[in-house]
């Protein structure tokens, strides 16, 4: 299952490699990762998407929470957050087909950020499905280059990752308890 | 005051009264401060010796161990010892020198990215790049070694910062434990009591965390007085209660006793405290978890559910948990679970096991390995001995047959299984407890990995009695080759072992060769006659395999113990 994790970390050298090393050495594959400074310059926000079983997700959260640089860990719930990626697509395109390509871009509310005699560069932000859909339509023209960020995500409404909450114990999400299989009734091995 | 002096004054301020280390280029300034401030420092013969000695000291004293190494090869020589401390949760502060800040990243002479290298095997590590951060970083590193689950922390300090005059090291922020302490809820406690009341076949599994947590062994003793629950320990938990405790089934796991492994395999409730369910204890965790209630208590919540699915999860320090559990039991005067059938069943297994093992303790020529270990234990019984082991067959024999009397008395490389750990760790252990006999039980393989530390032992003249159990083979490897590789003894025979007594003599350490029970007793008489180091080179049979044994991947109750059938 695909999970979106949001981390509030200290903005200092080496933190990103510590976080990504943790995933590597515990055997969890990162699907995407995005990092950037927050409104407080001493903090960075890391958004990670990862495709794992639910019990592995619990383990990842606990392991991340242990790291001194990681101030908050939150697993974002489906439907309760907004997630976006950003992509640049450089399409092979001369003057004769430029109009068609711009029309396609318009349908997706994408922007043209560069035009040259033989190419056109499109910028699009959206979720993974939207980006895939546009990419598929542009393949016939010839995609020269595609550059894509990892997902960034934010919770809807007033929910936020607030450093005032740092003194609270680790949040145990409701799925944590049911993450393991049901334990069957006890059998009696006493001879 | 330069950076180096700040470092040494910091250590002194923390009450550190010794450190182990090895000098070199970038830490010369630090060694100059050690010299000027007359800070007690013990130079080993190899950095690996320093870090293992620091660990031995920490494990016995309960205080963080401190070691110092230079940049590059000095720092990389610490790696095995740091990994060892990380897996066994030993608090260590490792201070390494780094090349000058302007040379970092230029492949300078003796440069190695030690913070990168040790990231996966430290709780945290630091490269000091701002002079005014030096002391705050040391402060934080020191706290981190023992905050929550203990472990190693490394501080890498560039040469120019050590040499730089730092007027006043202003802490930029006070150290705040980075995670709040969780509270054990009344609901969880009543769930635990309810589970204890309904279980018919409970087992208490005690791990190394019970030894690490201050006060936990006393609270554990109280809990056993209250309940007489059958109890076993992991290898790392050995010593949490005395070896002769009546409820104790001895240690569990791949080479644990029959009764403890049968109890582990057949219990309907497992109360696991301060243990991480290593694969040497439970090889197939998901299968193991079926059909029983598992209560897992650990100070490190990421250990709960990491290997074994749990029914009741308690994130708490072992001492505090037992304290609250005891209080909850006292509040319930009607708490009187009846586990007598189960206890009698296990007592029957213990008796059968003891009947098989006791004859091995008889003196014979050639000497039996089990006798050698048991007899050593008897010779120092009542003196609150410390047993330090290396890694391999002798380690398992020591775990099975050496009796310890108090916590922090069985010092072994549990998680990493580091050959070469024994001798240097014994040096650290003896430094921490100069009034107690330290018996270092080592193999002929492991001792040769760090044998140069005989020089350190002689120099500091510590009361360490080294028993080299020489079976002229890498015994554990040989045992597996015999059982699982058609007796192909590839690279495991050691038939050109040196005369270890001569090596000891060359270092100025007394010793003797032992081949008979009489020689063994004479050697012990000599070794215990004063407080100097002593080495015994003891010939034991190649063929003495370690049993019981759980074959890899099998369940605890499937263990092999020849002769245990009806």
C-alpha cells in the first residue's frame, strides 16, 4: 500500500542522508522524496511516499521518530490531505505542431515555460495520475526530457504539524493496533 | 583554553575517571591536554582493543565508556567495537580526531568519513565544524549515550578545532531529551493483570534491558517473589537474576537449556521485557506469535512489533514497568493465579536436563569443556565473579555452565558476535571492578584476533584470569560443518596454534598449560594467589559440541539434546 509520510526535521547538513539511509538499511524502498525549508528557517519538511505493508509503516514511523534530527513524524491519511508533484516535459515539436501541443497543455492547465524552434517545455503540477495522463498524450510527439519532483503534501483544514506539539508523546495511529494479523485462539501444547 | 582542553575538562566534569585510546596525528593536541591535565588514559595496543575495553568498562560500571582514536585508520579501527556496542545497547562516547576543517573532503592524509561510516551503527554522531559548538555537542552526545535505550555516540573533531583557542563555549541550547517519556496507562496495566490471571502457562522472558535499567533487577526479584512466574533470560539478560534463583530456567535461545526453550515454545503467555526477539531466540517470529499472548515491554518502541507481532505493547523502562506491575499486583489481594501444573512440568524438564548435564561436570582426563567452565565457576563462587567471554562454542559453554551472582557480571558480545571481544572487554571490566575476579573465557580463535592486548593487561596489571579453551579449531564453525556441511572442515582447523603460555611469558604474564584436573586446580591456586593477570592454556577436545541446539529456522521446542528422549 502507498503511504505518504510528512516529517518535520532540523534544517542542517546530513539530515537528509540520515533519513534516506534509514530507509535503505531497514529495507524499505522510497518511492519519492521531496525536501525543502519551511517558514521557520531552522526546520525542513520532508515528504516521503513509500510502498509497504501496514506493519512496516508502523516500524518506519517508530524508527524515524527515534532519530534526534526528526522532530515530528506524521502519516497523512487518505482524503485528508492535498498532494502534488511538479513535472517539466520537454517535447519535440516544431512550428507546425506547436498549436496542437499547446492545446493539450491547456486542457491540463499546464504552462508553457520555454519555446524553441524544435522543442517546447511544459510545466505541470498535479497528482501522479494527472501527470501520467499528460505524459501519455505527449509520447507520440516525442518526449525529449522529463524531470519530476517527489510528492509534497499538506493536510486539509486547520490540521498542521506544529512544533508546539513537540512535547506530546508519539502519536499512535489507530491502524497501529490492527497492523498485525488476528491472533487465533490459544491451543494447548501441554503434554 | 584550546578545544582539546575543553574536551578533557568536559570529561572530567562528567566524572569520567579513565578513558581508553590510541594516539595519532590529529589527536596529538588532545593527548597533550591529557598529559597536561593528568587525565587518566589507558593506551591499548589497537583501537579495537580500546573500544572493546571501553565497552567492558561500561557494561560492568553502568557508566558510559569513553574511547579516543585518531582520524582515518584510527577511527575505522573502532568500527567493529561501535557496531558491537550498538547491537548490545552499551553507552559509549567515542571521540575521534579529524583532519583540519579546510582539508575535509580533499582526501587528505588519514582522512576517512567516519561520521558517514558510523551513521548506521551509532545512536547519533557529530562532525564539529563550529568551534563554539564543541562543548554543546559534547554535552548532547554525553546525554544521548544513556538517554532512553543506551548506545554509542561518536564525536568527530577536526584537528584545528582541537588546537583553536576557544574562549568561552556558549551552549546554544540546553539538551532536552528529544522524546517525552511515555506513561504506562492504567488500562494497559489492567489488561496485563487480566492476561496474567487467565494464563495457564506463562513465561517471563528477561532481556539485556533489565540489566541496563537501574533498579530493574531488584524489581524483577520482587515480581518473582510475588508470583513465582517461570522465568528465562536471553544471553544478554544473563545476570539479571542469580543463576541459582529457584524460578529461573536458565537462558533461552539457540543454545539455551531444554526447559527454557520448551517453556518458550509452549507457553500461552509470554511477558517479554527489555528484549528484541533476536533470531537466536525466535527464528520464525510470525509463526511463533500464533496461539499465544505476547506482552512486549521495551524502552525503545521501535523494538515492539519489529520482529514479533505483539498483543500488548508497553513502551517503558524495565525497572519502572516492574515497579508499576508489582504495585498493581499488591493492590489486588485476590491475585493468586494457579500455575502449578505448568511449574511442575517445567521442573520435571529441568530435572531431566540436570541429570544429563551433571555428569559432564566430573573431572576427567582429557578435560571436558563443560567441566572446565563449571570448575572455574566453582573456584570463584561466592566472590561475585565477572565472566567475560569471546565468541563461539566457549561462549555458549560459559553461558550454560558459568554461574553469576549479580547483574552486570556476564559480559559477552551478544548481538554482533564479535570474535576478539573477550580479552579487551575483560581489561575494561577489571578496570571497572578492581576488587572482583574477572574470568575471561576465550577460544583459541578469538584470542588471536586481539592477543596484542596482553601488553595492555600486563602494563596495567589487572586481576584477569584468562582461560583459553584450546580445541585447535574454530569450534562453532566446525560444529556446523560437522552437522550441516558433511564434515567439510573448510578453514576451521587451527592445528598450528602457538604456545599461548610462551606468548604470555613474552608479555611478562604468568601462565600455565593445563591438561588434567590436577594441573587445572594448581593453575587456579596460583592465579588466585595474588591479583596479577594469569593465563591458562587449556586443551579441550575438538569433538565437544554445544548442546542443546535449535537448528537454524526451527522453533524453540524443536531443540536437539542428545540423550534427552525417554
